[in-house]
C-alpha cells in the first residue's frame, strides 16, 4: 500500500503540465483575437446556458457514480452510494492526469481496498463497469458513424480517417473482451503466440514468465465474465444508464453552441462531433490528450461555431477537463485523509466471495 500511496501523491508533474496547457490555451485564444470575442460572449451569454453545461458535467459524474454503485453493490451489499460518488470523482481526477485515462480504475481499486472491500470484489466490480462502458461506447460511436459519416467525410476527410482508426481500436478492445469471455482457449493461445514472437524479437524479456502472467489474467477475466453474464437484466440497466451518461456529456457542445446565439444546427450532428473528438483523444498517450483534444474539437466544431470556435474550445475544456481535475483532486485529498474502515483481515476474500468452484458470485 505504501507504494500506491506514493504513486497517488506523485502527480505534481502532470498537474503542472495541465496548468501549462491551460496557459497555452489562454494565450492562443488571446493571440487569435479571442479576448474581444470572449468579452462579447460574456456580455451576451445567457448564464443559464453556462450553468446548464456545467450541470451536464455534474450529471455525467452522477450517472457514472450510479453505474459504479450498480457494479459494486451486488458483490458488496454494505457499499454506500456516497462512497461510489467519491470514487467516481477520484476516478475522474486520475483519468484526466494519466495517459490513456489509465489511472482511474487503479486509484478506485486502491481506495476501495483501503476502505475494507476485498480485492476480489473490487476487481469484479470495476471489471464489470469497464466491460459495460467499453461495449456501450463502441455501439454508441458506431451509431454516430453510420448516421453522420457522410456529412463529416465531406467536410473534414483527413480527421475522419483518425476517427475511423480510433473507432477501430475501440472495436478491437471490445472484440478482445468478447473473445476472452466466450473463446478463452483460443484467446490464450493467440496471446501466447504473440508473446513468443515478441520474445524472439527481444521486445519481451522472459517470455515464459510473461505467458504465465497473461494466462492467469485471462483466466481470471474469463471467470469474472462468466458469472457476470448470468445477470443480463442488471447489465442491461447499467448499459442504458451509460448511454444516458455519454449523451449528457456529448450535449455540452450543443449547449455551448446555443449559448453563442448561433443559427440552428442539427443536435445529433453536434453530438456526433463530440463523439468523434472522444474517439480520437481516447488513444493519445498524453494526459487529457492535451493539444489533440483541442485540435480535433477545433476542426470539427469550426463547421458550426465558425469564428467563435476558439472561445468555445476554452470554455469546453474548462468544463470537461479542468473542472473534473479540480473537483476530483479535492475528493482525492479528502479520501486520502480518511482512515481505513476495517482491517483487511476481517474481510476474508474466499469466505465472502467464493462459490462452490471458488468463483465470485453476485449477491442480490
């Protein structure tokens, strides 16, 4: 745990990087004549629209907490919603300050275990949420691609190629999850084959140890998915809430558009544009996809915001990136100062979670 605590506290470099990116963004807006545009925007904006955009971000967090709670509650009945809400904000912070948004789940797992939730239950819950989110997001983005591909391909062809690549990666991850779930033996053989090749190329050191590790991880994942899939109605409810969660997030661009008093635009087209920005940014190995997120937003939304797009980028990033960092950091600091609920020895994982075959079980 000491190692994890050290890791949780060593994010100063990333925070400085985020602060510098904000300064660069403000300077960019200033140099592009955005000061006058910002002043005009402040004079004419309906405060209600800005509050609505912030409200969408808050609703996104709330729905994320609901899905997380639905994932944890079946395996740990004593879990409380307020804890899920705190964990959501901690996850938001670490997702935004780590490459590929990779820090959210490990930090949530750390705090769950610290609060007395057995590791097996923690892994099960977070894995359930990840699978639901990944599959739902892939389907959501597929729908936006089908319905809006022709329009955006005609307007921003080069960037749409990046969208297709991002969607392909999302799809590959989803197919991998499904493959492990339903074709365990074939997936393990494929993984071992790739590790052997990487070993011969001297990219992977000690291929035998790596194979053993990967095989164990895939076996664990398969067991988790096997019992999760028995609760289809519960997973379907989580998926529907995730759809709502993604929608309120994507609506932030629509609300900002309305706040500029611009001519009417197709609401779903704006939603699709935000989904495409997410697809591009999700696989950029920089915290918050700094630079790439702003650039892709500019390319897509200049079609709608026109000369006001620079100001729109600044407000959008303040709401969707910097606000979660600030709020999430506050929750993280508060949670780090809380003591452990109970010693972990009082939560024997095998007694609490094991079924007849040793696999975890959902408790209704």
